C-alpha cells in the first residue's frame, strides 16, 4: 500500500501549488483571461509569495511515497481582501490588467480556493484526506 502524508506546504512547493490551482480551475481560457498567456508562471509567483490567496502558507500538500500528488489551498474568508489585493498586484504587474471578481467568501468561512489531485493519483482517497487535514487544521486554529 502506498504511504500518504499530508503536510503544510513550504515555499519550494510553489510550482506544485501552481499545478494544483491550474488543475482545479481546469480552463486554460479562464486562466489566460486573468493571468495572461504565461499563467503558470504568474500563478507560481503568486504561490511563492506570502500573503496571497494561493500562497504556500495557505496550502496543504498530499504526498504519495514522497512525491507530491495533490493539494488544497484554503484561507479564512475574513482575509479575502488583503490576500486578493496582493494577488491582484502580482497579476497586474505581469499582465498590465487588474482582475475584477465578485467576493466568493467572507468572515466566518474557511474558503477552499483550490483542491486537486494529479490524474495518476486519483481514486486513492487523497482529496478526502486533504479535506480532513484542512478541517483539523482549522479546528486547531
């Protein structure tokens, strides 16, 4: 049986977090509309930056036999606006345009921004393990 470990992400996970976000969004058109043609680069920069919506600080990584296999990015809805502002600053620096999206969360909520398991690791319980780990993390805050 494969060994599954859920751990807090670290800055070095930024590339993988970007993969998780892109997989979760699943629309290249949507990604390009907000982040430009080099959306993977932009999302990696966002994931590597503290205080953004998709920051490594807000991510948990599922590893299978020591390899990243899935991830979840979530944050307290009370922090949406400061997280979004820093996220949009990066997007604007890269694309010259600032996105406009309605608020999707608010104070009192744990907002799951992205959840994805890489195709080769699906149907092994990783998404469930990530959600349970997030629930435990939130309960201990």
